[in-house]
C-alpha cells in the first residue's frame, strides 16, 4: 500500500476557472483530473490516492493559512509521496506548487514532485531535493508529463535511488541552486592543497562561483535640481524610539515610512537604529547621521532643491537576501515615483 | 620559540568526592571547583552539568567554550591578560586536556539595554544527531556552567564574569592531579626548513567591534590594534580569547586555542611549505576606507615576512566580508597568492548570490557550505541550559520540539561546517 497526495489548483481539480481562484484549501478523497491517470498507473501498488485543491489567488493572498491547512491534511493523510502540478507555464500555480512541495519536503522528508516549464516563476521557489519535471509551456504536454511522474514515482517506490537520480538528470529542470554537501575533506586541508596548487602553477578550481555585480545606471534628473522633490531612504534601520512597527534588526522583511513633515532634525532619544550590521551607538546619539534630515532642511531653506518629501523610507539590509531587498526596493521606488519624487538620497551602512 | 604541549585525553568524566585524572578517567569534586571560582560569582547562580560525545543532549544559550590549559611550573600564565598578568607566552610547557571543554551558557541580565549589535545571538550545541556536524565541540566532553545573573549584575559585569569564570575553570581542570597515564607530547615550533619551500602565512581575521562582538589578544581588544604577527605557539597558550556572542559565526576561545588551520600548516611545515606564522587581523572596521587600509596593512606585513602565499579565513559575515576581500585583493596585488575560506549564503532555496562581496582577485575560494539553507532539526533527549530556544529575535521555540531552521542556530557552525568538510555545490 502506498499513499499519494496530489496538490492541484482550482482549475485542474475541476472546481472552476478564474472565478473560483479564491477557493480555500479543500481535501478531496480519491484522484481527480490528471490524478486519475496517475492513480491508474499506480494500481499495482494498491495506491490510496487523495487530492488537495486550492485556488491560485487564495494561496497567494492567504499563504500562511493555506500552508497551515495543507499541513493539517498532510498530518492526517500521512502520504508516502507528495505531488503537485503539473503547472506548465502558469505562474501563480507554479509558485504554489514550488512552495507547497518545498514545505512538504523540508518538514516531512518524503519525496515531493512537481512539474513546470523552465520559464515558470515557480522555478525560483524550489527547495532542496524537490523533483521538478520539465514540461512544455502548455497543457498540451499533459500526457507525456504524467507518464514521467509515474516513472519517477515507480523508481522512488522501489527504492532505486540511483535510478531516481538518473531520472533527475534526464528529465528534471536543472535549476542552478547551491546547497551544502559533504566534500569528504575539511576546509583547512582543501585550502592548503589549493594554495600549493596555486603556488606550484598546477590547476585548481575555486569552489565559490563569482558573479558580476549587476550595474544599475543612475537615471538623469528629468527636472532641474531647483525644481526637484527629494526623498530620504535608508537601509540603516532608523525607526521611532521603541520601534513601534517592529522592524527587524536583521533580515528585514519589510520597509516602513515615517513622516518628517514639520520636523527640522531627528532629536536624540526620539529615534533609534535597529540594525545588527554596524555599531548603532553613534546613530542613537545623533540620528541625522544616518538619515541626514538636518542638512537637507538647510539646503531646502536656501532652495538648492524644491522640496523634501514628507516621508522617509527605511528597512534593514543586514543579513538579508538580495532578492528580498530587490523586492523591497521596488516597492519603495514605486511609492516614491507615484508621489512625484524626482531623486533620492539613499544611505547605506 | 618553542612550546611543548603535554596533551591528555579523557574517555570518562564523572562527579566524585575528589578531583583527579586517573588514566583517561576524570573525576570532579564540585565543591572544590566552586571554591576556585567563588570570588568571581557574585550575584550569579551557576548550575553544573556534564555532557559526553554522542549523548542525546542539546545545550542551549551557549556563549563560549574554553579548552582546559595551564602552564607547567608557573612559567607565565595561560590566557595572559585575563587569568594572570600579560606576559609573553608561547614558550615552556603547557598542559591541557585536549578533548574537554568548559562550556558557558546563559543570558545577559539586561537585554533590553543592549543595542542590536551588542545583543548575543542564540546558539545551541547538539551532541548527536544532524546538528553534531554543525556544532563546535560536539566531539568533546563538556563541563557545562549555566549562569543565571540576578538583576543587580550589569551587562558589562556579566560579560567579564563569564569569561573570568570560564578561564579559571579551564586552568583548574588542566591542573588536576594526574595518575596512571602519560600525556602525548608535541612541540610547537617553526624550525628553519629548506629555503626552497614556498613561504606561507595564515591570515586570521577576527570580529572585533563592540562589547558582545569582540576578540582579545593578551586581554586587549583587537579593534585597538593594527594587524600583527602572532607566533602559532601563542595561540596554544590562550593569547587570543573570544568575547564574541555572534554565536554561529564566532570563533570560540577553544578554537583559537587549538586551531585546525594552524595545526594543518604546522604539520606541512618543512614538508610541502614553509609556514612563517599567523597575521592576526580585524574585520568590521567602520568605513570602506578603513577596511581597505586594514587589507593594505595585512598585505604589507605578509610581504615584509617574505610570504609568497597565504591561506585566509575570517570570523563574521557581510560587513566583515568587505575587510576580508580587501585583504585578499591587497595580497594578490602584492603578488602573494591567497586562498580564502568563506561560508556561502545562497538562501533557503539556494539561488541567491553566494557572497556579498567578491572581487575578481579572489579567484581561489574554499566554501564552507550554504549557511542559509533550512534543516529539519529533531529534538534530543535532554536539554541543558534552559527550556526555550530564541529563534534569532523572531520567536521562542520549545527546545524539546523539532523545528526547521538554518545552520545559524548552531554554536560555532560557520567554522564547524568547514571542519566537517561541508561545501556548497550546485544541486
């Protein structure tokens, strides 16, 4: 007996189209839709098949609730294998498949399999050890794709580890992701070996790939400086004393904005820095040294520029993932552009 | 300069009515130990526990581990500048118990008055299971002192007290009466070798910033010093002591005292290379200009020592990486071929850029693995040092329950992952 649990969106589970995208997580005993094909293929394993359906919008708008509901179902059903998709090139569905499979694999350590097209944004959310079968970009590739699920499940159920890895190499997406593995020799041995190779002109290979920093051209001002509205933005973690909105002091997950309307400078004791990446003592003494409000007001008075924006924006950059910071940066930039801000002084630590 | 180490190892540890090392069996008389440190423990309650390698025990709120060392016949103090006056060390004889640690756990009395950077980070030490390969000291025996300060103790006083207590205990244990067993003897020296062998230095960059995130050399904060030459033997005598509670990335005092990089280079000295010694440097300088100069001064010292090559590692993360990379760059610019060792932070899903700073000169890197990858961490049978794990400012977690977290929850994990042979690879 083997228990298979299959995650599908509202459309593939036959609940409905876009109008049902708000569908909450629901448990369906038995196989539905494409699951029936897989259920048949696993007949000789005496498979018990069940389905989780969830609307694409619901998953993204209520991710925490959706994952909690899926958690409960996984606990109750106790599957041996977890499936999601195939998502082809459906972005929201692909993201949900990736997140659900990663979550199940991390927490339950059972095989998790999904399938999608290489351009699906879900490929950015695939956790370690999740199988992602490569598909075409539309459901026209469904039959071929289901055959591959079945073959992989077969290999996993019969414990053919090497065969499963061969399958991964041949049919799964090669998403470039780095995870910890055992090299067999400690760093202090490998480093001296590499140095001797380097000194003796022998070949060696650096273990950490280098990426060129992405260059972002600074746009030209579209108005004269005298006509420009300027804003202050920082990743230095400056918040009102007591940190009322609980900005994280490391790995910021959000950005905040605070009004500086009518404020000439930041008084000591009214603001403080939440940041584990630098010594915040000097900023706590004089918060203007991380967000230079006093200097900007001075320049505003002598009309070097037109106006200082009424809010400053803040996050904490230390320890954060670059992709998260890129998201936050986009959010800040959108707000500033929407408010007619022409230029930004961005202070980093 | 020559230091002889008398290295004892134990196979058993137990409480008893007398303190002695009989063969490979250590017994400790608790009242004698308490008497040794009584003057240091004002308004601090201490609970004592023992842990052995392989036991199903999880030690939480770990702040430091110290190797029991002591000088023989009073030839200067071990841990100079702390457990005795600052006298030059690295000569004579040093006695130690090589696989025992004095382990200090506890929480600061007034966390609310610490700035974020001064605030200690949680560190758990798993003696077995998946965590063992991520935790410094999982392969050692432990005498654990869990410190609970009362509110009259200031943060500054607690920081000093925990260090003094640990170092004093370490001396006490190294000096126990010994019967029925001879130590392994080894000499730490840099004897002249074949001049044709490549001349190599070890670049040893520590974190030294503020209270709670600093490192000491002869009791002095490294942040107040320039990059300096240190003879390997000085490390074995406790010249470098940790006051860093950035727990996952810290180099514990016990690792300064018995560093596998130093041991490795000593082993190859005269064989395949000519080990010139260690350059002790500091990361976390406040400005880029300072970071750059720190790199220049390390390279200057390496050049003046005649180094042709360097192995470099660092204590810390992002901020310190910039000082580190400036050092690598400056060395390479001086023609000193440099291999640099770092952890990667590829994110839980593995696709983030591995390093925050990676100049093209750093073309020979050794990886210690992805420190931001999630690991499923099952519970162990016993928890020592408290009941709740602090998940890095985010939430409290019952230490008896399983959880999913990255290696930053483990004590000394960045060094230990390297020592366990971990590296990051593409899946």
